[in-house]
């Protein structure tokens, strides 16, 4: 899943819209830098970590990427008035977890990918054993960063909530379940219901967790948190449909990757299963529902509205 | 690492000692049953977990084993006056983590073991991809059980402490670091210092965590917790030395496995590196230091004293 880049060649974007998104794009770039630098700083070498393991962990974590999950978390927390190192650490923990899943998914026994973000995958550089161990260590470190929030002054009740959210999002009823479901199905025979369940688990659950952890770090009330969690589901769905559509209609330049790959590989995607028009319609519905949930928030978070519009505008 | 079985043929055990250990052995058997049944009950199939993933997780968790880590945790908590479902769940979480490490260590890219506890290893039965995913899911579930302690009435401060202990024991400065160090060294060229570091990380850290989580669940004060943590280190060391010695002097009947395997494989062990006499001496020292720490406890925990004597008596 990639965050679509703003492209000046997109005919559907009016100059007024572009103006609007410029502020958001600058925010996204700024927060991406913040997350990159936090990860870089908190993953320093230590005499108590075997050096090669440390290198393997850093290699994948510091390989770039849009940092969508941490940014979502930050945007929510900031929208509720919270910022600072603890919020940033919680956000960065999400990136560790995401990265661990990429390392393990790329392994020969799973997706057997040689390249990730244009660089050789972890097992290609460090060997399979080290890639498995680096993934394990990143899962553990992700939880460690959340547990250690109490050392940064976060109340234990809040820290434990972030852990409850993340543990339930990634395990056998979340991210790992999604990967297993994906592995178990031949891409050519997946129906819509299965596709949706795979996405909900494999990528949706962690995106929702990012929003919900942001809500907890921002001190959201019960109603706020519930609305934001549901918003997290919708934005996860929107991301996925937009990503699938862009593979069909996008240009290599705007995508940052070769389009049409999903179609050539006969991958189960929204356009492949529903047709392009219906896929667009579903993206529109997901966007509307996401915006509706935001409208119900007792304290508005304009940044999330912008972000939702931004994700959607490329396939509009 | 195996808990040495009591053998009636051991000449060093007086009938008085045997009398003493009978109570302990009945305690161990009882707690093992408790942990087995807790794991069985809490790992029920669910419509929201892919069935095959669930089977893979249960296959390894419910494969028997002495349940040493949970029992250590229970013994400490009970010694401090705590028991019940929450204590049992924290204890059982340790077994999930231990099992995840066995599944991943057995993988072809790591130790490439076909058998574990007399049964085919996870990847032999479920395939490598599923074994990797089952290990990941068990790591996550282990933390989830600790985070969910708050749902069982455990204060958030206590639950977060158990998470801080476990996360720091298993990651890139603990269990995983030990596995990496082990992989990086040719068994025939390991020196004593490296051997000790591998054990401290690979098996010692989780045993210490088991004791320390028991202390937290039992509401230990700062001094109690520190003493018990140090006791955890000593008992981990004792376990390891005894295990190594038994490979040399034990009989198949008393070991439950073929002795002499370490020597044939030229594995780095305490007897191989130090000679049998010096290894025995180190076991004696570890036992004495463990007992000394227990003697300093403000509230004595006789069960831990018995357990320490019990582990040691076979190589006495």
C-alpha cells in the first residue's frame, strides 16, 4: 500500500484543490522527517545488542517509506492537543511493527520477494535466519516502546491501552491472520468477501490501531475514541481501494512504481473483482463515510478531513 | 533445557532427601497440569482466527513440556500470597513466548530441527510460512495476555510492569540476541565468556523474567523484586550447568533423552569447556548464591529453596 503522490498532471485536481493540499503535503513531509529522525535516534547501536542484528533491524526500519501509520497516529494525537516525545515514540512503534511484517512477508517461504522499496530485501542481505530474528526483535521492540511510555511520564492506564490496541490488531485476529488468509488463497479465486477480510486484517487493522493509539495518546474520551476507531477502518478501506485503482489508472510517474502489475499478475483487487466504475464508487462511499465520522467528532480534527480528501482525490 | 527428572536410581539422593522432594514433585506435577489446562482453555478455536493458524499455534503450545517458566512464575507469586486466574494467565503468557522461540529456532534457516519433544516440528507439519506466522502470532499473543490482565482486575501499573519485564527480556537485548549470538558462533570455537552470554540471553533472560513477573504479580516490594530477579539469574545459570552436566553423567532413563549428544556434537557446554569437576563446582556455587539470595528475602518462599535444591541434587 502506497500513499499516492500529488501529481501536477492529474486533470481532476483544480488549482484551488492543489492549494489546499499544499499545506497538507508540507505537513506530511515534515512529519515524515520527524518520524525518520526519531527512528534513527532511538535505534542507535548498543553494546548490548549483537551488531549484525542491530544492522538488520536498522536496514529495514530506516529504508524510507511514507510512514503512513506513524503520521496517522501523530495527526490524531496532535488534533486532540497532544504532542512531544511520548506521542512520537508511540507513533514510531507502529512503524517497527509494520516493518517487521514486511521483513517476514518478504521471506522465501512467504512472498519470496527480492526487492523492497528498490533495495534488496532483508533476507537477501542478511540471510534468512537473521531476517527472521530481526522481524521477531522488531515485533518485541514495538511493544517495548509502548510499555516504556511510562518512563516518559505517560500514565500506566494510557500505556496499557496502547498495548491492548496494538496486540489485538496484529496477532492471530489481525495482521498475522490477514497474511495467513492471503497465503491460503490463490489470487485468481479470491472473492470480494475474502479480499475484504484479507485487507481488514492484513493492513486495515494496523491502520485502525494507528488512529486509535493516536486517540489514546491524545486523551480522547470514549465517544471520540470510538468514532476515530471507525474512521480508522474507513480510511484503511479507502487507502486500499485507491491503491488498487491507481494500479489501473495511474502513471508510473505519479505512482512511483510500474502500474498494471496487479492486472498482469491477475491479483485480486477491487477493480479486477468489481470493475473500475464500481471500485471508484466504493472509494467515494468510503470517503463519505470517513468524513461523516469526522463530522461527528466533538472536537474537530481538520487535518484528518484534509488527509481523507487527499487520499481520495487522485481517483476522483 | 530440561528439568531433570527425579530418578530412584540416583545414588546421591538419600531417602530423607527423597521424602523432601516428594512434596515438591507433587507440586510441580500439579502446577504443570494447571498450566496445561489454562493454555488449553485460553487457546480455544475462534471464528475470527484462521483455523490452520490456530491449529499451528495449539500444536506447539499444547505439545507438553515441563512448563518451567510458568511454574517459576506461579511459585514466586504464590509464595508472596497471590494466586488465581490473573496470575495463571501471566504465567501462561511466558509459555507462549517460550514456544514461539522454539518454533522459530527449529526452522530450516536456523537450527533446522525435524523433531521437538518427540514430534515433528511445526514447519514439518504446517510448512515454513505457517510456522513463521504461528511464531509471530504467539509472540504477539504473549504480550496480549499480559496487556489484557487489566481486564481481570490487575492494576494498570502492575500489568505494564509485567510487559516491561517481558519486552526487555526477549528482544534485541535478550532472547533474540542470544539466538543470534548462538547462530553466529561455530560451536567448536566458543569460549566460556561467549557461552555464558549466549545462555544469559537465550534462556536465562526469560527465566529471570518468569521470576520477576511472578514477583510483580505477587506485589513484591522493590527490595524483594530485586532479590528475586537476581535469584532468577542464578537459577537460570544453575539450570544450564546442570543440564550440561547431565548430558555427560545422566542415564537415558533419568534424562528422558539420549545422553552424550552434546559431547558427540562437540557442543560448547560447561563440562566440555571446564571439565566435569569444575562444572560441578560452578553448579554448587550457583546453588549457594541462589539460596543466599532467598535467605535475604523479607518474606521467605520455601518452595523456591526446595526447587533450587531439587535442580541441583542430581549432579551433587
